């Protein structure tokens, strides 16, 4: 499981995360909610080992092992995958190449090209298209598919609903729940309260770099007004 | 232009392609302004010359030149370039200085005389093509250029390493976050680009001969080719090499006084209207 303890992280002089602590248990979907600029992406990047930001203090441990200071590829090798903000597909690669470029890099992966295409039949139809030629929904699917190919146990998702039509958001929520059934843990950061509530077991609310509220699934439904107040108009 | 001159242009283009394709891997894809590429060509030629004359084997000379220049590229990349990051001005100054050092070391080791790499017996003499009697060796250079083009095209477009190189050029951080040590991928690319300069040195050393300052012309032509073709485009390097090779030959025959202008005049015009070159794309992000 993932344990973030008292994490301070920022860009140059600007401190963004000021002592964030959170946990993701095996098989759990945890949502971190917050408005723009509250540190959501900084949190995801810090866990993945991406710099900037620089981690000032605090610890991130995964299955009992510290991750702070490891390079991103070492962290990915420990079965943590990322679906980044804006998807960040490769314009020069075809859909298939996004999924096969890691092939043979590690021992047998539970996820194969066929399995990802089974989950997203739309991608199979588009397998020879390049990253830049896909619709918003397809881009989201491919970003998830690419992350699955490293055979993750924990998936970090940065605003998966960003820029998607409501029907696509729903489709993606279904996929996230499917992945949970596969045994994946998921940490997703979201501005979209409804989308997060549809899938999350637990929710943290992030405000100016600190966790100001947390609640589990049972409490969630009763607290939407609190969450609304925290997040502003949604 | 006669068939003989046309073949001269084509074979020169093939040599330029081998060198410039290495240059486009480094300058076009990795975005490292490596002004030592010409020096790598020249040193590769000298080393290939020494090995080929010592062992009597042209093939060993080629392999040796590629391996040695890849090793020099390793020192340049890991020992020096990694400390200057993406700062292009620093890259220019560093690699230019490295080129001077290499050139001077070559002067100490091989002296100022000009050398011609001995070519194997079976490539000596000539053969009849397109109605002219033409040196076999230069046709071999043309064939090698085509083989290198095909090999690089397959590598970049149809292998996993090629996909990783292209993905890394698009977004290195995302490749890292997918579990790939992108620095290693880029290092392999740099070494391959260097090795191609070494191979070009051996091949060019057999018909243009090797002498101090032979690196400058090759470097300038490689730059012109990659800029005309578009940074990072293999097809662009192919077309750019053909243009520069043919224009250079044409220029020397028809306007010997203006030979350079025949290449760089059109290049300046092209860049005025297509700043990214013929096949160049805007860099993502």
C-alpha cells in the first residue's frame, strides 16, 4: 500500500504541498479533490518521482519501501503507473506502438495488447492512428491502456475526466471500477466532484497544499454539501 | 550534366547521407548541437585508415572506425555533454572545443599529410553503368548509403527501440514514467549517430582522402542537409543529401567559383519560406 507522510514539495521558492499525508490501501480507490492550483498535480508528480517539483521533506512509501529519491523509471518498475494530466500521448507513435513499446522490457505482464483492446475496442479500430489523431475519449482510453501495459498495482490518475463529454466520463468511471475489480489500487485527483464520488472509496480534500477534510464511502453521501463548500461551485 | 557527373553527385550524396543521418539522430532527434560531428568523421577516417592499412582488411577498418568513434562519442556525451543539459549555446561551445581538441590530437598522431584509405581488391577498378565506365568503389559507397537508409528506416519505424526513440523525442518524461530509462535510450542513439560519422570517415577517406580540416566541409554540409531536410526527418536527410550532393557536383562543374553559393543560396531561400525545412515538423511542446 501507498503511504504519504507529511509531504512538503514545491517549485523553486514556491511551496505547494505543505505537509500532506494520505494512504491508499490495496484494491482501494482514493480520490483527492481540490480546485485548480491546490497542489493536486504536484502530489501526483511527487509520488511518481517526476521533477520538478522538488520534495523538501516527508516520506512516500510503497509496500514498505521509500520512493523519495528514486527516478521515475525505477518507480514505474515497482508497478506504479501514471495517467498524466493532458494524457501526454506520443504524437509520433501509433496507438499500437503506445502499447507495445514496453514489450519485453519486463517479465511476463498480465496485460497484453489484446487485453487492452478487449477493454477498449475503440482503440483496436484505431490501432494504426497516431497519438495526435484521436478524439478526446480515445486519448483518455489510450492513456489508461498505456499505463496498464506496465502491469501496475497502483495507478495514479491526474484529472481523468478533464475535457471529456459527460458520456465519456461515465464510460471512464466504469473502466476505473473494472480496474478496481481486477485488484488495482487507484489514486485519482479530480476537480469534478461527481466523477470522484462515483468511484471513490475514500476522499481527501486538498486546499492550498494541505489536507483539510477526509471522509470514507459511508460518510460521503451525507457530506456532499461540505464538499461543495470546500470545492466551490461545481 | 553527363551520366558520369550525375553518378559523382549521387555517390557523394550517399557519403553525405551516411554522415548526415548520424548527425540528424543527434542534432535532429536528441536536439544536441554537436559541432564535433565533423571531427568524429575525420578521426573515424584516420582510425579506419590505420586499421585497414595495418590489417589489410577494409571491413575491420570500418568496424574499428565505428567502434572507436562510438567510444569517443561516449566520452563526449557522458563525460561532458551531460553537464550542460539543454543549453544550446553551451553545447555549441563545448562541442566546438571538443572538435578542436580532436583535430589537434589527430594532427599529433597522424601528422598533416593526406591519406587515402586503401580499398579492398574487389572494389578496385571500374564497371560499366548507364553507358559510362565508373569506379566500382564509388558505386559501393552509393549502395552503402542505400543500405544505411533502409537500416535506419527499419530501426526507427519498425523496432521497439525505434518506437522508444520517437516516444522519447516526443515526451522524454512520459517514457521515463512508463518504466524506461530514457537516458540509456538516448545514449544508444548518440553512440549510433557517432558510429555513423566514423563509418562515413572510413568511406569518405577512400575517395576524398583525409587531411586536417577535412572535417569542416563535412560538418557544414551535414548541417545544411539536416536543416534543408528538416531536423529529425530521415527522409529529409535523404532528400537533403541528394540535393546537396548533386548541387555541389553541378556547382563545381558549371560555376566553380560559386560552388558554395549553389548550395547555400537555395538553402537560405528555402529557410526563408520553410523555416522547418522540407520535411520538418514543429517540435511538440
